[in-house]
């Protein structure tokens, strides 16, 4: 028995991906439990319609936070990997903060004057325009948090990284409980923005800004251009596509049925986001290095052997126990979502498989290939939504997800080979 445990521990210590993942285990468990609790709170207290509005606003917040951060997060990770001390690191942090501040001010100004438009477009009512009007003030703190996490990831300061992630999880949960209970959907929406202030301030302390001199580096800013282009495109396309698809589902079904689709997505997203976050800790710095095509293939293949079976097992278990999951996490209003799980669960496996190729293209700065893939898939997903929804109704909502991820895996595999086979 002891020998078996010792062999498992030796195997974990001998595999960098497993070693980093094991250190992250506590944070992953806490994050998953917090995510499940939030799903339960939203489903019971706000219902399917409330879940749809929360998801729409979350997509907007994700988009806004990424625009406010100028899309430089992966660039920060790569440059921090290569410049991890002294003057260069100070220049990286100072330049990143200044870029983030300027981008936040510009986006906040747009929101200030276009709040009614965004409220109508996303939440189908002018009554939430005040929320969008003040969002710009909060999104800067979201961008600072993302900057901090990217920096810690590149520096491989995993302990500090986990502290920030755990703070995000706890503060988000502690805010949404009283906000949703006492103030309903308005409180839940506001809790999302207020949480950014807490995590942003905490991130300032982690960064220890007293050691950073306020200087701007043109060299560093130029290095961000490729990453910013890729990230801005990706992080604008993804939430925008989700918003469009959700509106298509609402138009061909209803706000309540769109909530069923969002419920399935939240279960799926809760564990796939944890998988991606765990892999990113090890693979983003790894793929930032100058690796040959054979080395990249070997790294992906070795990761596949561990990750894909785990994701496949997790997806299968979620499908098998879907009734139990609905009863535990949701209210009786969500029982009809049972039929939506099959394609979502299969699609998750293809999504994670494609993620490896996408990350390589991004971290190796294959800008044209990456941007093409994001825009192309955005068009495909919107096209599928408009073709499938009128024919299958809400039952076709997760079919869109499955088909698009199969296409995405094939596309990313082709682009990986075409762009990386001559790497040295």
C-alpha cells in the first residue's frame, strides 16, 4: 500500500503538469464548490429568466474586462517568463498598468454615453442602463486583477496566484448571496461589478506597487501588439457570439428556455474552465519558449494522455448523473434541461482537445492564423444557430456547441501543422 502511494507521488513529482495541478488542487476544489453554490443560488432565487440575464451580463463583463485590459494578458505572461527580475520586470508592470488605465478610461467613456443601447441590446430593457453607465468605473479593477494573475503565472509564483484566485472565489460568493437574496436580479448584477473592486484592490497589494517606478517602455508596448490583437479579437468575438446566440435562442424559444440552455452551459463551464485554468498555469509559460515542432507535438501528446481521458470521464459522469445534478443544483423549473446534456458533454471533450492547438498559436504569436480561426468560428457558430434553432428549437441549442467544437478541433489542428511544422 505504502509502495503504491509512493509510486503515485513519484509519478506526480516527475510530471510537471501533474505537479503543478496537484499544488492547485485545493483552489480547484474550492472554485468548483463555489461555482456550484452560485448556480444553485441563481436558479432558485432568480429562476431561468434571471439566469439568462445574469449570463448576458457576465458575457458583457467578460468582454468589457478584456477590452479594459487591452487584451495583453497572455503577452504579460510570456514577457514575464522572459524578464522575471530587475528593471525589465518593473518596466513590464509599469507599462502594463498604464496601458490598462488608458484602455479602461476609453471603454468607460463609451459605456457612459451608450448605456441605454447596451441595456436594450443585452438585457432587453432600459431599466438596467444605470448599471452599464457605471460599469466602466469597475472594469478597470477587473483588468488589474487579470494583469496580476498573468504576471504571477509568467513568474511561476503559484502560491500568490492561488491566493488571488481563492480571494476572487470567496469574495464573489460572499457578495452574491446577500445581494441576490435581498435585492433579486438587480443585486446579483451589481454584486458582479462590486466584486471587481475587492479583487482589484487585493491585486494591487499582491503587486506591491511601491516597488514599481512609473515609467513607460515603447519596446514593451510594441511587444504587446501581436498579443493584444489576438486577445482583443478572441475576447470580443467569444462573448459577442454568445450574446448573439442567446438572442437567437430567445427569439425562437423564450427567455425561460434560454435559461435552460444557460443552466447546462454553467454546469459545463464550471468544470471546463477549471481544466483550462489548471492547464494554463503550466502550458502558457511552457508554450512561450522556443520549441521545435516535434517538441510541441510531444508536449501536446503527453498532455493529451493525461487530460483528455479525465475530461471524457468527467463529461460521461455529468451526463449519467444529469438528473441528480439538476435536482441538486437547480429548481424544478429547470427539469426540462435534461435533454440538453448529451451534446454539451460530448462537445466539452472536443473543446479541450482544440484548446491545446489554439494556445500554441497564441503563445508562439501566429497572429494571422489565430485571428482567422476566431473570426471564422464566430461566423460558423452564428450560422449554425440561425440554421438549427428554427428547425429544432431549444433541443438544438447544445447541438450548435457540439458541431462547432468538432469543426474547431479540425481547423486548429490544420492551422497548427501549417504554421508550426517549420519551427526550430
